[in-house]
């Protein structure tokens, strides 16, 4: 799958070497794909369409069809926003793009195709947002989550309402796609995944 998504063999070999289970390999492969490593853009970018095409090329038609159906359902359900082909949500509203577009997988509705494959979703749950907020309030996130700058941490800590705090936290996860993965590793929700 990684090769068909545009990842180099040496990247995949490193993932395999550093992962304890097949599930860990898949998670890290998709993480590298979402961050557009190697030649991902030459294979259509990190889009639902390119993921579906890669699955179909491997004769994994059931998974590809389920992914395509989830995309269609989201478009029909009225949850469409600019970049409906995306995995992550910004909460904005706007017209849906035509089916078959290759919008990047950053900034769209919560279609959760990854969750359909029984791996952790790449979008924080409400409980994870709360847990992360508690880590910011009680802990030393600068040490455990170095992606965050002191100004961002201060803004979240000083937010006046829960709505404002959650909005700031969601923005942080959108701006730092690896943060959710690192938070899950730091809190022990994902065991055995080694960060590069």
C-alpha cells in the first residue's frame, strides 16, 4: 500500500523495522502519506481518491468501495465543506466540491475512512481534547509535546470559556498533524510506536 501511495521503499523499510505490529506499520504508513512524504504528491497527493485508487490497484475493492461510499455519504449528508475530500475537519461551511476532485486531506469533514480500517482516527475525540487540555493545565507539555510553542500553550491555558479552549485545541491539531499521534504516544494510548 505504501509503495502505491508514493512512499519510497527505504521509508517503508524503516517503518517496518521500527514497528512492532502490522497495525503499527499501517498507522505509520498512513501518517507518512498524510504528511506527503517522498513521492506522495506524484501519486495524486494525500486524498481520498488516491487512497481509494491505491486500494483498488491492490484488489482491495471492498475497502476502496467503503471509502468511496463514506465520501459520498458525507457529501450527501450536508456536512460538506470546502475540501470534502479531506480527512480532517475545520468546522467551516461552504459548497461541496464535485465528486472525484483531488483536494488535499487537510481541512475537510470527519469522514473517518481510517477508522473504518480499525486503526485510530487521525482526528482527536472530545475526550482526547479534554485529556490534552488537562495535560496543558497540570503537566509540562513543553517537555512531552515539543511541537507546541509557549505562546500557544498560554493562549489555551488562559482561554475564558470551554468553547474557546476547544476551538484553540482543534486549531492546534490542524496546524500540527503529528501532534495527535505524539499525544497518544505520550499518554500511552498507542504502545510500541516509535517516533522518527
